C-alpha cells in the first residue's frame, strides 16, 4: 500500500498536524528515513546533525526518524517542567525531567513539532503534556478567555503583561501565539514569542 493512501498516524500531542501546517501535501517526495515516496511530509523543526529534506508522518509516529538520525522534534530543554542541570563549574550535566520517560520520548521523538519565532516551548497541564492546537493571535483567543487554565500566569511565563495581549498578540505578527489544550481537563494554555 502506498503511503499516500495510508491513514495519517494519530499524534496524541499534535492531533491536527495538517491543519496546523506542520505537514505539507502539495507534492510527492521521498522520505529520508524509509526511502518511500510520500504525498504528506514534515516541514518543521527536526533537531539533528544530519541534513534531512523530508520525513513522512509514519516515520515520525513510530520513532524511526528520531532513532535513525539521532534527532528530536522538540528540544528537551524547551518542555514545560524540564530543567537543565549544571555542576559547580557551570558545566551542563543533563536535564532534570519530572515526566515519565516514555511520555517525554513520545513528545520529543514521535510527535511533530511546531515552528516558532524563537525557541519552541511545549506546555503541560494536569500532569501531562498538552496538545498543540495551532498558531493564534488575540483575535483567535478573545472569545475563549474563560477556557484558559491561567492566561495571566502563561503571559508572565513568556514575559508579557496580560493587559498588553490585545495590542500585541497577532497571528503571523511579531508577537506570535501558540495555543495548547490540556488532554485531561480541556483547559487552554498559551505560549508566545517575538520575532
């Protein structure tokens, strides 16, 4: 069966990757991992030392791409709750990870990332990672303010006063919003960064 006719894999933490634009379906390409032609291919960050042109959704979902190329789709240090650790000399020694290892691997090695202005940051809620919903500005969230877990705290985390969101948060603008939804309680979370 050709990959183009296979159903798209289900990504727990990025449930609508075609809608968010992290996959394109405008041409047929060859996946660098499985070497098979695919009409759907990944277009966003893949952190590896290798030069990779295209990856199919199936090689992302089963972890083959991350394993083959020693890469990840989300920087482990840019995951809510994960902290870098340093020794007394200031040398990096690793990460302090509060999450079950299998969950972190699913997010970083088997979930397509999203593309931010600066460093992408993946949010969590209810003791799990959130699902990435999409790119937003104030216009896209103004009627959803009551659905947020704590929008003021989210704003503080990315360094903006809550009161300034209506003025600056613009989808495709210099202050880009990234919307997440908790998989357990359904509350929304917001991350934003600046060009």
